[in-house]
C-alpha cells in the first residue's frame, strides 16, 4: 500500500495505491474509519496504461470532514477483473457498469453488468487505446482552408491521433485530394475545386453581360416614366387648400 498526493493544487487529493486483493478492504476501511469517514461514493473509472494494464480509480468523499480520498489499484491486461464494491456503496453500481462497458474490466460480485450507455449490438470497448475510432478515420482532415489547398502546399500536415490505424489498415476512407495522414493513398481522392485564373495587378474583371450599360461622362441618366421623385400635389393638378375648401362646404 502506497500513499501519495494527486496534482491539482487546491484540488489535490490524498491517493492510496493498493493491491487488487485488498481493494474491497481498502474501500471498506475508508468508509468505516472514524478519521476518514468517507460516507459518499463520488465516482469510479479506469485508465488504460497499455502493457502495464488498467488502473481502477475510485473517489470517496467525507460529508462530515469535507475531504476526499482517491483509491487506486492496477489489474493486468489479460486478467482485467476487480472485486465489486456495490454492497459497500450501492452508488457504485452504475460506475462499475460503465467501466465494464467502456474498458472491458470485470467486477466480480456485480450481478448486473449489462450495457449502460452503448446499444446492445455494439462490439468492443471504446475507451481502450487499441480501439479503432471510426469517426477519426472517416472524417476528412480539416487543416486546409480551401478545397485543394493542401495540394498546393497550404495547411498543416495532420498527425495521426491515437485510435486511428495506419493508411490501408482499416476500412474505406474518402480522403480529400492531396490530404496527408490517415487514409492517404489510392483509397481516397475527392476532386479538388478548379484553381482560379491568375489575376493581373490593376486589372478589373469584366462584368457579365446583361448588367448595367456603361455610362457616358456628363450624361444624366433618363428616369423611368411615371411619377417623378419630389412631385407635389400642385404637379398633379391639385390646388393648395382645395381639400380643405371642399371639406368646409360639404
């Protein structure tokens, strides 16, 4: 058993590493010890440490003393199993189900390890680092600002993130033309937008036909027929005050 302090400065927590055989004993001691008195189960999850196995981490909290405690144990990758603590903290049931579903870690003594977040037909454990993230493979690289820009040398060269296989190892990927990284090769190739013709400095592009005709300097454009802007009642044949006079005699 090893005691350390986690990072987080003001949010640092005492962290105790225990062997997997003492996992339940450590959780029970944190709950029943009068000085610890961790009566509230906060959360439980896991960390994939690749060849080193999985770290199972539980955070417990004391509502009386207002302090928290991190309990951590490690299980090998080929025997990813740890005793359940649902009988000690009933609130751990959903956390163990999620960890089982996402990491494939078993919890002996938990009688309801069924899917919690994923559909029943889902295959695999998506939070394991070897799990292929299909969305990262299928989505084109967004580094270029314009279609075809990467072909002309613009944009950044993408770095394949964890969970994305090397080119040609998984699926059919429609990558943009000239894009590098995941999916590059004969499988991809959306056609790029045709390049714009070069523009001569100082030259104004010609307007398409059908637009406003050219204007002769000094010539005033002819207004359309009809009522001219600024026309008054007098221009229309009405005399000022006629309406008032008519209203007075009617």
